[in-house]
């Protein structure tokens, strides 16, 4: 496939306006402070030939796609503590060695080990019918006979607060339509403890996603200390809406929830590291990476197998083309992003002594759809340079530099002052399948994946090769 998906201009502007206001940038011009003119964007013409070679080579290379297909089809989903995650770790190490990358290694990380166990939910009244569900990660289980209780449907936390003690002994269903991920995911993340405060027996959470083909979305919860831990399960939009209509008609809703979920002792896992060592300043690092763990449904092809493979193959491509930059480019495939963040924590801790040597940290954890560019968290000088580099990606329409470069696994580095970038892709359909059994290889477009590899490779290469350090 060679055709690009050109986004309509209007859609781009709307998205940009939303992104700008989301990060508090909108309206800045209308304030009375004098406007500081932006720094001039430096020309990167001397890298045009290299960028062209990178893009051309990425588009005819099938290695990234083939490896992601292997990871998906043969190893499958990779929850922390599972043998598949450790199989993926060992496989990545072996393949990176075959690629001839430098310093390929595992760095040990202890990770939480949550297991789902057998689980089911059944509507008992007003009609008997199975409910499609997925336990929420980190949830406690139910007693073996399950929890059978009346269901109370609420549309938001305010309705829960109004009901207060009236939910005691009941199952609270949060039927909250998807707005943004950040807003809606709170119900999955903290809904159990908020309902438990009023004595609820369990919670059901409408899946966090904009559309559904009766696909339940899992994800992590966190329990509030001092509040009883109650089980939580995600249900589909269809089933949540059905129960909301039943409540609307004044019908009694009774559900039986059975979950065998439990937390086992921490398990051993590892971050996977590989490098393309720099020629002149090998101690300075441009980091690229994604997270190798996934939820225990689907095959984690989009979240975040694609990000792992794209960042790794960006470096592999540079190696193959003989493009060795002045600084080192380091690939990190983090473990345990989904239900703990221990991989990111361990990396920041184990590499504390060299954090100041991290010139830039680039993460890809938003899918490997058609790339638009990068979000960036850094100073104005770095932003001007990044825009100059992004101009080299104009031909593939991946030249946008947005405002927010913080993603989950690079966050601990960015908090310590490392400039951060996140690969920005057309995420229109990302949350349709996020954390569902439908996150599988068929959702990956070969050409879009290749464009992500090219985009990551051009940015990482130029930042790593520039005579001056990014932002200085
Ligand atoms: Zn992810």
C-alpha cells in the first residue's frame, strides 16, 4: 500500500484546538502579557538526504510488521507475572542480538502478579441473561458462590454521592458515556473505592471506550487505603445501557457476579534494553521505547506491541543503513506499564546516575496508526529544533510538534527534567479496542506501522546526531 490517509484540514484544526486548550495553551494570546516571538526554526537541510533514505527504507522493510505479527500470534497477550511476558522479553533480547544492536540486555524488575481467574456475570432479574464482562485489573475476587445483589445505575460520581448509604449492599453500575479517556477512566480507576465508602458490595463499570461491538474493556483500578476492597468488573456499553433502561422503567435489577481474581506475590520480570552506540558522545542518550507488557486479553498488538516494535525497528533501520549518530540511541521496552508502572520506576532508579545524560526520551504508547508527528515537553529552544527536524517529515505528513510529550513510562524521566516526546498518531480508533479482546494484529496497518518506524527513526537520529545538545 502506498496511499496516505490525508486528514481533512478542518479535522486537524479542531483536534489541534482541543489539544491546545486541553493543555492550557488556548487563550494565551489574549492575555495582556507581551507576546514573546517564537525562536527561529533552525534549518535541518543537511539531514534531508538521510531522512529520505530512512523513509524510503522503512516503507519497503517488512521486519517490524513480521515481528509484531510473531509477537501477537505466537506469544500473545503479556500480563505482568505471566509466562508469555517473560517469553516476549527473552524473544526480544534474542532478536535484538540478531539485529546486531549493542549492549542488549535484561534489567530485572519485580512486578505485581494479578491473575483474573474464572469470572462471569449474570443478569437474574428482570430477565435471566448472561452479561459480557471483564474483571478490572488489580480487583479482588468474589466469594466462590459470587455476589448476588440489586443493581443501582448511576451516571456519575455526583449521583453516587446523592444516593450515599442507599447503595449499601448493592452493586453500583457506573454507566458513564466516554468523553475523553482521562475523564472517563476515573470511574474504572477509583469507582470501586468510592462506592465501597457507602457500603456497596461490588461495582460494574461501563467500558471506557467510545463505541462497542459488545467488547468489554479491562484496565487497572487502585484501592483507597482504609476503605474495604470490593470487586470491580467492566461491562459492555450495550449491557450497561440495557440495565439503565431497566432502571428507568422502575424494574428491579439483580445480578450475580463471580470473580476468581487475586493478587499473588510479586513476580520477576525485566526491562529490555538495546543500543546503537554513538560515535562521539556515546554517554549521551536519546531514549526510544514502548511497553512490552499488555492486558491479558487480545494480543496487545496495538497496546503496546506496536510501540515496542516501531521504536526498536527505528533503531534497527538506522543500524542497517549505517547511520550511526554522534550520541547513543537506546531502546527500552518497559515491563509492567499496565498494572503497576514498575518498569518505568525501575529504569529511572537504576539509571539515576545517568539521567542528566538523557538528551531526549521518546515513547510510543498511543498506537501505531498514521503518524502526525510528536507531542513535546521541553523548553522553547528544544521546540524550535524539533520543529526544524519535523520539517524533514513533511512529505509523510508527520511534521506536527504538539504541546504534550509526557507518556506513562517516560514520565519519571520527564519529571526530572529530561525533554520528553510522545509519538503522535491519528488515534481516532485507538480507544475502540483499547484493553479489549479485539486488540489484535489485524488492527495493524503495515503501511502506517512503517510510517511510524520512519518518523521515530528520523527524529531519534537527528536529535542524536546534532552537534549541539537538544534544548541548549
Ligand atoms: Zn499502553
